[in-house]
């Protein structure tokens, strides 16, 4: 029994691209790990300055930094491009 030409030597035909299907947009994985969407649709982010040299910062300041902050609307537009399915 002969093997069809398209299946010889492990080669397969690629499925034809349908004109009705648009290609998927890749999510930026670095941005996906840093931002979450709130219930109202705003983007939340973690605050900076919490990794080292914490002894010089007051307890009040460190407590405030635990709370998430919302992304500024001027930056949100660019971040939403990186996260098309968020």
C-alpha cells in the first residue's frame, strides 16, 4: 500500500488559512504577570520600592505599599495593547 505524498518522511500539509479567521494576538507574558483587572475594569498593579532597604522605611509606609495601586489612565492604553485578552 502506497503512502500518500503529503505524509511521506514525516511531512504533513499545513492546514490552509481560512480568510474568515484572523490570527490570534500574543499576550505579553511579562505584563500578564504584573497587571490584573479590577471588577470595575481598571488595571491594578503592585507598588514599587518593597524589595530591599526596608529598615529605612517606616512601618506606615511599608503597610501602605502592600495595597495595590491603579495604573494611570495615560499608561493603561499601552498596557491594554500588551494584554489583548485581559
